[in-house]
C-alpha cells in the first residue's frame, strides 16, 4: 500500500514489495478476488498443528527466498483446509521447485513484484476521518490516515513511516496535511495554512541494511486541530473496535483507503517474510500478514485492516502490496506496542 509522489521525483513512485517468506508471493490491490470452491467438508487445523506447520515453514523460508523469481513465502491453507507453504513468484515456472517440504504441500502463485502504495477519498474532509488522503507537507505525495490512536490524553494519527516520515528523512514536528499535496488543485500546491492537521511525533525507522529485519512501517502525528473523528465517513463502517485481534488464516477482513475506498478480502497467509522496495532501498519485513487479491491500490498505504463483521476489530496496518491487489500488513499489536498507544474506537 504505497503512496503517490510527484512525477518529477518518479512517476507515481511506490516502494516495491518482495516477499521473503518461504512459500508466499504477495500482491497488493483493492478489488475483490473471486472465491475458490473447495471440498464440502474440511478438517479444522489444530493449534498444535498450526504451530508445527509454522516451524516447518520457517525452516525452509531462507532457502526458498534465494531462488530466482521467488518474491515471498508464507503459510496458507489448501483446498482441504490444511496448512500449505505458499510461494509467491514473479516467473511462470521455477526449475526444480519442490512439491512438498517436511510433509507440507508447496503451492506457487504468480503475483509479480510487491510495492508499497500511496482516489475516491482524495478530497479535503472536515472533520478529518479514517481512510482519507494525508501526507507530509514536505513532499508531493499521498497516503491514507489509518486510524486515530491515543496516549496520555492526546490523540494522534496512525499511518506509515513512508507516508508521514518520508522514509526516515523527516524530523519531529514536520507538518502533516489533509489532503496530501499530490491531491491538491493545482496538483502539488502547498496549502499548508489550511490543510495542516497534525505534527509528526514519532516513527519507527526503516532498516535498509541487508542484515536488518523490520516489523512495522509506522508513524504517528499529534493532531493540531480538534476537527477530527475517530470514525470513518458515514458511508463506510464507522468506528473501529478498540481491541486488536490476531490474524488467522481465512479471516474475513476489510479496510477503507484513500484510493480504493471500502474493500473486503481474507487473510491468505501469516508469518510472512517479505522484501519491500522503497525509494531508499529494499527493506526486509518478518512476521507479516498477506491478504487475498484485489484488496488494495496505490495510495491506500496506511489503511487500518479490521475484521469484516460488526466488531470491526483491528487486525493490521497495511503498507505495501502488488499490482493485482494482494496486500501486506503489519500485525496491529506490533504497531501499537511500538508507540505505546491504543486505538480510539467506539
């Protein structure tokens, strides 16, 4: 889930996402993928069975990621409802690819490269709401306001480092605007006097060294206006829940993003290792969530992924994906712990 940048820097530049997990290849979009019909009856996966499957996957991920054309690896479910190793690729065929590892079937999926993304919610919205266009005012770009978080009586915007903190280049206090300057008319116009809504407060630095492993692409900015709400616009789902839930395979999820609006999908893989391409280089992420296709588009970076039910329980923070809409998300617990904040819900 990337952001839009001004063409003078690079036409619609978005960080590139490459999965580094054993058998998953990720793609980020915002349309809904047709369902797949499977057996009428499947056996549920036990907790011990899932733990064992993750251990098997972890054993092989590094070696799989070294294969030419493998973009990511994760743990998914087969048509029989049992764990499989999913490998995401940028090539139609990879010579000598295993059919199973440690007794787990290996399934490949042609997804292409992964990228971090950044229009229906590209206008100026007051009160400021979940899912609308935001960005750091020092660049012509746009991303998505994920949700409102709070600590010590103060309210903050939660989104990505690459949306709010310019991929580690920002300083605390820099102006955050709504909409992002990419969405202004004329495009990239600096209207900070009327569009400023917050000041950058904290961000988790992205590690681009080959030895670095990243858990989150996240930043927060303290509101400088009182004209905001903790909910999405009224035509969407409203307030997110305040209690996070862990992603599980097959979990139904939804999100509201700046570009694709409200979309729904499912969790296709967990415990994924991925390589994500940014302007500043390639960053490797571990322990990530992968969705089904057609879930995200460029500009949706920073969206909050919640359960697709009335509880709207927070699941993950979207930050990257592929051209056909497979998305990658940080587990929301990791994000909230990084800043010691809680979600402002209903």
